[in-house]
C-alpha cells in the first residue's frame, strides 16, 4: 500500500517556507494519500533546545497544521519521541549506513558551521534518523522541499542497503520523492542565497506564521532587495536572488507563476512591489495565525490528538520493527 511520511521540527516558529514548501502541499495530499505527519522533536534536539519550551513548540506546530487544514482523524498526527520505533530503527540503520554517506550531507555542513568538531553526533546522523522515520512505516512517498532531497537519497540508500545486507529483498520499499510546487525553496529575506529557516538567528530573515500584520509588513519592508525596477521577463531575475525570491513568494502566495507576477509588476520598483507583497502575505497568513491561536488556547485537545496519533503510529510501526528485529537476528524472548 502507498503511504506518505512527512515531518517538521519543533525547533522554532513555523515560517513562510514551511508553509509554502510543505504545509500547503500536505493539505492537498491528505485528500489522496494515507499520510503520517510527525512533529520531529528527536530531530529538533540535534541542536540545543530549551527543555522548558520544547513541548509547547511541539504543540504549537500541531496547532499550525490544524489551522492550515490538516485533519487529525483522516491522517496520523503525532510526536516522534512518543513512538519508540524511530530511535530503535535509527540505531540499526546507523549500523548499516556508511560514514561516507553522512559526510556528504550539505545540511550538516551548513548547520555545523565552521566548527564541525563541536556539532553533536546526533546532527551528523540526523539523516539516518530521518530514514528510520520513513522506513518504520514502510512509507512509499515523501514530499520533499529542495533542502531535503539529499536526505531522501540517503534514505533510499539505507533501505536498499538493509535489504541487501540482510538478504531481505523488497523488505523496505525504496521511497519516492513527491516533488513540491513553486514554494519548494523560499529563501531568507536577508540573503537570497540562503534558505529561510527556523534556526536562522535573525528574526528578520523569515516571516513566521504567528507574525501579526505589522510585523509582516515591517519584515518585508526591511527585506534585502536591490535598487533596480522589477524586470518584465523571468530571465531578468538572473543574478538577482533577492528579487527572484520576493517575486517567487508573491507567486506562491497568489498561486501565480513568476512570469505572471512580472507581467503585473514588471517596471515597478520595490517601493511599490513590497507593500503589495505585504498586503498579500497578511491576507493569506492572518486567518491561519488566528486559528492557530485558538487551537493553542486548548492544548488539552492537542494532547488528545497526539496521544491518538501515537497509538495509531505505533500500531503500524511496531509490527514492522518486530520483523526488523527478527531479520537482524536479535534474540526474541
Ligand atoms: P531548521 O532550521 O530547524 O532545520 P527548517 O525551517 O528547515 O528548520 P524543518 O522542520 O527542517 O524546517 O522542515 C520542515 C519542512 O519544511 C520540510 O519539508 C522542508 O523541506 C520544508 N522547508 C524548510 N525550509 C524551507 C524553505 N526555506 N523553503 C521551502 N520549504 C522549506
Ligand atoms: Mg530544516
């Protein structure tokens, strides 16, 4: 059977990139696929998190999903740390994955920065945990933003390697990427060559789903741009990463191609374009953040969803892990 797995880290506030690159696709996917949506708190702690707020960040991320239209009855919605299969399978896959695979991951290099010696071991093996997340459900499809393509490749290698090493052909399906739409790569508002991220220390680099209208307008006003007018053709965005990003964001929010956006705004300067973009962003995001705040005012309801989701997730993953243990040759008592 076909099954989708996808996750988001409770590592900060959800932003426009998470929304346009992942969440709006999840909302569409739930119509046609069996979906497992996971708040990946085990991934979040690969970099330091404040234990006092991690649980509330996890609930908040679920509130955002609900606010965007994810149905927790139709889909499985849960927190990664409450299903043991993830960590157990991650260990086993850590023993079949190769150092060289993990060493090639560009996200590790980005996140570890200059001083990789001081990064956590968890950050290094993060993609193997991601492989475990997906394979513990024998998921067949994974929606991937640009930033996750390389990690999904490693998941495919993990699945294939396990199947071969243990002579268990087709035990794990080799998961396929579901390629995302125009929002697959939203860049930082401060640097058009860096992706928008929760973990970017600069608040001005991203628009959060919980930002109010004034904050959104201020961040767009302060977004890096250039002194030229917008071109009337997409080719004119070449070498202008910030302009390209802002036009792309407008298009993703308005469900227009960049060419259509430029047909409307070509020849205009940012003095005119930015206020239009701010107005559009507020119009699209305000209702979500309003609903999100409502969900957050009843965290007991979110916990009921998480508990139910964890049970349903375990019901799928536990029998798969049982087969894994037998395949690896662990004693069963
Ligand atoms: P962190 O900085 O902690 O890694 P993040 O902003 O990258 O956080 P994740 O939780 O790692 O967010 O990713 C959640 C989902 O959002 C993934 O599907 C990822 O592909 C997507 N995503 C993250 N950043 C962007 C972006 N800038 N543009 C489009 N999609 C994105
Ligand atoms: Mg990320």
